[in-house]
C-alpha cells in the first residue's frame, strides 16, 4: 500500500512590530557604520539609528542594550559635529 506524500507546509513566523523596529534599526546601524568614513552625514545617520535601536531595547524591555545603544548614539552624533 502506497502512502500519498503531501508537500511539507512552510511555517513562516510572523514578526511583531517591536521586532520589526529592532531589525530595521540594527540593519540601518550596520549600513551607516559601513558608510561612515565617506561623509559626516553618515555619522549622524548612524547615531540616529543607534537611538532607534535604543528605543527598540526599551520597547523589548532589554534596558542594558538600550543604555549601550543610547551611548553609542551620543558618541556618533558628537563625532558628526566634530567632523563638520
């Protein structure tokens, strides 16, 4: 007796809004960190992305990550004003 083989169902996890903010923030951080040597504007964008990641850490209730990212953001914005 042969069994009928059905294709396996793909389970795609859904992303909640907090995780989406975190993914977008960290992706932007990586992009702007890579571009930072090209222009001072990328330093500012990196700082804003860090603060966005700090917001994610606060929303996800991961306060140590939030504190570190807020500090990184402040350092990047300070670096922007020093390079201008």
